[in-house]
């Protein structure tokens, strides 16, 4: 029987994750969540380009970007790089309470 891979919470401190983030859901690491203002967003795709976890993608059917919160770690790079400040980082607990 093949052993099951450990989850990220079972990795020892200073341990290294052996899987690419596209195969390993890391969204529960997040404290802050990016939220996009659709009115401000120009769809320049800089957030998509800069996202280190491939958590932002272009949906050609909708003609718009999408966030995949299963992989978003909440690093804030997308919000920092957005030239029109259309992305803000929101404390995840506050959003759940609303």
C-alpha cells in the first residue's frame, strides 16, 4: 500500500513542501484575502502575471479574471502590483462575518 502524502500542517517546522503549488492546495495558509473591485479593474492582467501561485487565471468564456482561493496564500503581490488599486487585501475573518 502506497503511503498517503502528509498535509502541510504535518510538515515539520522549516520543512520543505515537495509538491508544486498547482497540485497542493495552500489556500488555508491565508490570513488576508484579495478582493477585486470590478468597477476599478481594467483587466490589465498584471495580477495574473505576478501571482506566484497561479491562483489567478483568465477565463476566456467570461472575458475576465478569476481568483482560485484554494491556492491563494494571501501574499498580497496582486494588490501591490495592481496599477489602479482594484485589489485590496481583506482580513479573512472580517469577510466571513459579513
